[in-house]
C-alpha cells in the first residue's frame, strides 16, 4: 500500500485505496477462496444435474425398450456384468432387474429368484448322456450339463424335478468353465448345455474362458423361448443349436406354458440360430459339428398344432433337420388337462410323421412310441453333482 499513500493527494483512486486499505486487503486475501468455492459448487451442481438427467433418460428408454437393454451398459456395480439393468447408482448397492429372457420379469436375481425359479448359476447334473439324437449322442455319448430352473414352465415337463423344483449345486462362471473342460475329458462327442436360457449371460462368459481349450462342439439345448439379443451374445461360442419348437397356437401355449407369445418368440430365435449356423455339418462318424436341429414333441390330442409347426419349418427351410419325438408320457397328473394324463397313441404320432413328409421336409429323426417311459430320464442327485465338481481341476 506504499504507492497509495505516496500519491494519495494527487489521485482520487489512490486516495480511495488509502482510506480503505484494510478492507481491500481482506478482500484480496479471501478472493481466491471465494472464486474456488464458487467453481466447486458450480461443478458439483452440474454433476448432480447430469446424473439426474441420465437417470430420467435411462428410465424412459428402459420403459420404451423394455427387454432390449443388454450388455450391462447401465450398471455401476463391479463384477456384475450380466444382462440386467441398474436402478440405483451407489458404490455399495446395485439393485438389478433381469430382462434376460422373454418373460421380462424384472427380478433382482442378486437378491432373489425370477420367474425361472432361480437366482445364481445352479447345476443339477453333469454326466455322459446316451439317449439324445444319433447325431448328438451316437456311441460316444453327449457330455450334458443340466441347469436347474426354467423360464417356460410347461405343465407336462418331464424334468419337472429340476425345472419346477430347482435344486443342485451353485457354481461360479469360472467354475463352470472348469466343468466344461472336465466333461470334454470323458471322451464325449460334444458339450451339451441343457435348459440354459435363464443363464445365457453367465454361460457366455464361461464359454469365453473355456472355448479356446475345447476340441468338441458346444450344443445349446433349449426350449426355444429365447431372446434374439441373448442368442447374439453366443455367436462364435455355440456350434450346434438344439431348440424345441413346442407350440404353434398362442392359445395352446398360453394354456400349457403360460406363454401366448411362444411361437413368435421361438421362431425368431430359430431364425437367429440359423443365421449363426447356416450350414449343417457332420463329421465322418455322423456327429453334427455345426448347425441346427429342431425338436418337436408330439403331445396327445394336439396333433393339429404339431402340423402347424411342421408347416412353418417347411416354409422356413425344407432342408432343416427335425427331431420328431414320441417320448411323451405323463410325468405327473394334471387335473386341468386330462388329455395329457395318457401316453401318445401310435396313430397320432404316425399321422404327424406322414405330414412331415407331405410338407416336403426330409431331414430328421423319428422315435418309436416305446421310448415313452421314465426309464430314459436322468437321475438328479445333488450329492452326485457335488462329488463330480469336487473332482474337477481348477483352471480358471
């Protein structure tokens, strides 16, 4: 302030500074703090507005495109990379909604169960299975990994002991990858993933680990009630798709599985499977190594629905391989649908079989009606599963 005192009588500005020197010093000393604080508050406010805006926009698009948000793009919580959607932004809590399958139930499977009846990755059986189609099992057998739970809930399910009453052993994605490598060592023709739909995200991550070390094909054995977006994540990981095509009529699928959209969903899924595997390729021993085989179980009293399914398949691809199954038997009594409380009559199956050829289909497999017995059902014992897993070497 020496300059201000020096020229106080010559300059009105300097005179003002001289009279108010103490006040100005205080302003000068506190000005950086004032500016810094203001900038800090403005930045924090902008961040809060941005977070709120992203939440609003995210919620809008989640409602508008429900079931189409994939790849865990909206999550904050680490190590939860799954086909789910985040509803809370927090460093410690992340509430997840599952839209992995066409049910779109929105369940928080990190804390409870969805429509599929399960939360974590639950394995119910690991074994060599000899009773699949000849191109799947053959003489070597198929290396099956059965998953508990199901997103479809057919009233007549023959594996209801694990689909409707889920049980098994929980495993991590890394441990599942270990299991796949172990099953390969059993000398099987392929790795057969049974009822995988509601775990497709976790299975995809396990396959990304194991696939470079697998020397046998991977078979995706599904009910057909799959989202195209979920299947797209399996491209390059699945060699053979083995989907069911169960129902054609929305009314039939509503009554028997609570899924009136089944046919629309399943035919889109099969179209995506064929896109990924456009050619059916077999090795010298007759095992399929790439391609699609569509299964259809003929149900008692529902042969007309079976014919509608064959109509669609013939229109879709007359060269497609179809497994026309007669193995239905009443696994449990259903008072609401007494027509399901009996086995398939031979003339019913023969009627559908003739129609298969009449519509121009020519590739596939048939069954004798004597296969309709529970003798061919696998045993689901949690103790056996745990003993098998205990033998699996840890690789990942």
